[in-house]
C-alpha cells in the first residue's frame, strides 16, 4: 500500500550541504516539471491512495507555485507536509503554509550549535536562520519536527540535538543515517560503522519514553529489529507484526510503501536509491507504482540475498536497499552496515 511519497519539486537550493543527496545548487534546472504537470501527477497519486506527500527539494520554498501544489493536494485528500532547511521562512510564508493545508514542516538541524550546523550547510548563519524559522512556525501554530543526518561529524551531538528539539517544542525528532549518494559520496568515510550504528539505535530506542515527542529512525531499518529485540529482552508481550509500526513505518519502505519523484518526474524507490522505475513525463503514476519491475522485485522478500535474505527480521527491517546498491551494485544484496547475524531463516 502506498503510504508516503517524497517529491523533489525543485532541485534549486540556497544552501550547499555537504551531505546532499541531490547535489543541489542554485540552478536553474530547465527540466523542472511545470505546474500543470505537477497538478496532474497529484491527481494520479490520489487515485492510487491517500499517502503523505513530502514536498522537498532542493529547497521547496524556491519553487514559486509550491503553495498552489500544496493547496491542490490538500483539496483532493492528500496529507501535505514540507521538508525545508528553514532559512527562507517569514511570517508571510508561514501564513501561506497554513492556508495551503500543509500539516507539518520538517527543519533540518545537523549540529547542536552554529559551528557544526553551518559547517554541514556551508553557509554562515544557516543555523541562526533555521532557529528563527522554527520560532516563526511556533508563533504561527504550525507543527514542526527536527530532522538530523547522522555522520561521524555529529554523532557526539545527537543527544544535545534531541534535547534541543524538546526545548524548541518539536512534535518529533527524526534521525537519518547517512547514505553516500549525490554530494555525500565524498563523505563515504563519514558513515558510522555497524557497531556504532547499533549502539546509536539502541540508545535512540531507550529515549522513546524519556522525551515528549515522537522519535523515528530513517534510512536505519535495523531500528525495527531493535524494537523487537528490546521488547523481548524486557519480557513484553507484543504483536511482532505491528510492534513499533506507526502509520507509515517499517524498516526500508523503498518501493513497498514509499517512493521518490525527482524534479524531472523520474520515479525511484527512494531518493538515495538511484534506479529509475518510471518517467511521469510519459507514463502514469499508477502504472509505474504497480508495474515497475524494480518495485516488484523489492516487494518480493524471497529474492533478497546475503544475510538479509536469511534474516528472521527481514519483513520488519529489510536492510537499506540504497546502501546495498551503493556497496555492491545490487539493491537486493545484504545491507552493508548491519552488525546482526541472523539466527534462522525467515518464514
């Protein structure tokens, strides 16, 4: 079932982040889909399901018709949200966000202070502007969350960033484990290793009951194995099929409940797995979602290889397909940053 679509409505960006999936710059990007085509694609998506649509980029606020798109999505029953770096928010833009029906705004914060964040963003003042943007959202009554990409640069600051998210009044803190694609290929040595990864996710699990906001790990499918392992260790009686799964989440959702649409209309399993599954300039979203060979392979867990294919947690975790692809050239291979050794074949 389609539950989530991330749509890169523009690749233009006012920052130059070192970990950017898209390698976004100011542009222009002449192949960007026009308004009419974007409205058509929204209609096509709504006939497949009523997923959450993440308007992202680049920087989505650099697209002039962003609120027309958001408003139309809202009108046809889609839950519209926005992912921004926060630096372009003004009182007027916050009012447009509310009027268009956008339900939540995510702000990317990758350091606990100005030095670390601005180093990531490569623009002095980015941290201060993001904090000012958050205050405008709060004043305007717009729900927001903090997104943080985890690398060796900031692993020692994640606790402080989480505490900051609590102080700021965020609805959620989502951590993203670095996937070395786009500009981030230059940061491949900044990935934390499998053991650090495991330790971080166990810590994140234990923070669930200690902070008054929702915690979610993205590009970290192992978290949904850890949820079950921790519950078992505490002797909790849980339904392993649904435990820890909120409205949109299991481990890797790419091609199973989630997809990514590029600024040119290219559909991928996710923004990090750069395998073309269809082109919406000359095909219909429904046919791509249902008939893509890549999507159907990703939905067939019996085709997964290596220890992911043998793992009893496969249906809950799935391993990061983008990391597998970057490491081996095969998106069905095992996740390279997993310390767990399967105990038995999955059923």
